[in-house]
C-alpha cells in the first residue's frame, strides 16, 4: 500500500537521431506502509500538465495502486484536481521548495537570498 507520492520532473534535452528535442523525464516516487521508498514509474514527456498527470494517475491505479495518502506536488495548475479525480481522499501538499518560490514571487520589493 503506497502512502505518499512525490513527482519531481527532470528537465533535459534528449538527443533524437534527427534533431534535439526538449523533453522531460518525470518520475513518481512513493513511501510504502513500511517506510521504504518505491519508484512507481518513469515517463518521458514533451510537456507536463494536468492531462498528463491524470493519465499517470489512471495508469498507476490500473497497475494496482489502491490509495495515495499524501501527494507532494510542485504547484502545477490543475494537478490537485487530477489527483482528486483518481484518488479523492488524497491530501495534496505543495513542496516546500516550490512554496517558498511562490512566496518570493508574490512578495513586494526585493527579497533576501
């Protein structure tokens, strides 16, 4: 039973035989009920959006993932709704690094580094 998941994306430019394509390697990590880390999957995508995450969540559910207790996300618009569609009881939390970045962006004037 997976209790938590976090989805960081690694942006990289991957080589294609014909030309360079900007793609992302997206992974989904989890902690199981014994506290062990698990890799739920890896996906290579052109863009990261709510439709993509809905597809990922449905894929994980079809592969046997029963429930997600807490999802730590990066603040992508539509991501919480995509999670709630497949796992309605999941608590969605913004990653602290992204939360601080949002606060800095919204605060007036200069902020200390």
